[in-house]
């Protein structure tokens, strides 16, 4: 499990989908004490989902393709 923090504004892409849909972090929440990120599709902002921050930070599942702007909140 990665110790990297997920920040609002970061964009992730699923591993193995070069050129595929990216997911921008719009909020972070704790669900049952576990940090999660609410993400929205970079192709269609009407498509969103909630993912565990540990899954987003795991480089075997997602890769970071754009960093958060300065002042982004960490989870």
C-alpha cells in the first residue's frame, strides 16, 4: 500500500488504458474511517465515482497524470 497522499485536483488514469479516460479528484471523504476520493471523468463531468485513496495511490491500479494545483488538500 502506498503512503502517497491523494489531493484535490490530481488526475489519475487506470493502468493499461493509455489515452483513456482520466479521473480528476474533486473531494476527499472518510467512509468508515477509510480515506476515499470522489472523482469525476475528464471526458464527461456527469460521470463520477468514489474510490479508496489507497487504490488511487497504488501504481498497479492507477497512475498520476496531472498534479494538484498548489494548496490542494491531501487525504
